[in-house]
């Protein structure tokens, strides 16, 4: 029997349905005041080719075994693609009991070999995070990339999502701010969606919902996005504006740790700015 509060699949469907307007789906807006944001259940059920009763049971967690074909139909009706479509399948498997992803044990210890790798990557900024974006280790330029994260937060509080929403420097570090914050929340949704009862995740999300209206607004969208790499534009107080390419690499046998590295094309102003993150003593020694 599904719990009273429903399933993660149901919450995901409900949140995404609220973001699709009749116009988005090619439906007439109709007359009168709509009490529900986005599509009504019956509208989405029609678009997906399932009965209203069946769809309602899915949302409420009373139906937990939808077929892959039904999930694909719902994804099309909700206009989900890429990571969002894949996550819908994952949550359906989780609701049915077919997927049992083990929770990480203690994933706060970084292997010595990884620590050596962080040092070897200098002067590239590099750091290790756990699955919920807590920074576990970093090389000196990696620490300098996030001003205040090391000095203002205790080790157990060094979380990048907390930093970009609540820290006065972190909240202004990225350009464009809104897009970067939204991507951060979507990534947290993606990595946390299969373990929604994690105490560490619950504590982080609870704090951010309480302290950041921006986070609360973005969290309710229930957007999901995996990140394996890309570009970020920094408005850094030490280096000035710089655009860096990053890669995120999963570390085996760690319960979800990722190694993140940044770089810039050689000989560019972006690389010159990035190299200013390296402590002066190291930079001078490398030139002697």
C-alpha cells in the first residue's frame, strides 16, 4: 500500500503537470477561472491516452506499476525530454519496487589517491563533492574558486547549493545568476530524486526552503537535469569575469562522489584569470 503522502512519482507528475498550460498542449483555454495551475488531470489523461481514474491513482500513489509505454505517453504529454524523461522512467521503476538503489554509506572520506590527483591537477581548480554537493576536498585553486566557502562555513556546512543561494559572495558569483541557480536546483533534484528520504538531503532542502525564496520557487518546479560538464561564467572578486569549462567525473566505489575540474583554453584571458586562483607562492615557484 502506498504511503499517505503518495510516491515520488506522483509528486513529480503533479509538479510537472502544473507547468504545462492548455496553450502549451494545444488545448483551448476554455471559459471560467481555472482553480489548478497548468493542466487539469483529465486534460493530461486525455493527452496521454489513459483514463482519468488511472492517472489520478498514479498521482496519488495508489497505482505503482505503470508500463514503459504509459510512461512514454505521459512524458510526451508533459513535454519531457532528455534527463526529465529518463527520470520519469526511473521514478516509475522505484515506485514499482523494480529498482532498489542502495543508499550511500559514509561517503565523506576521500581516498588518498584522489587527494593526490587533486594536487597533480594544479593549477587547474579541482574539488570533490558528494552526491548532494557537499565539498569534501579541494586543491588550493579549487578553494579559491569559491570565496568564503572555506572561511565562513564549517566543514559539515560546505555545500555548493547552500553557498550559491545563501552566501553573499556565492549568490553573485555566476552569470547569468537565475539560470545558474535553476540548473543547480535541477541537478539536486536529479541526484536526490531516487533517494528522497536521505537525512542529509532533507536537512539541506529544509534549510534552503526556509531561508531562500528563490530556492523554494525553483524547487517547486521539479525540473531535473544531470550535469556531466559544460561552461560557467564567473564574476569572481579576485580574478574578474572568466568563462571556464568544467568536467564532472563519477568516482567508483564512493557512494556518489564526483571529481569536478575547471579549465580554460591555453593563452586566453580566461586562462590568465583562472591562473590567478593559484596561490602566489606556487605560481612563483613554477616560474623559477
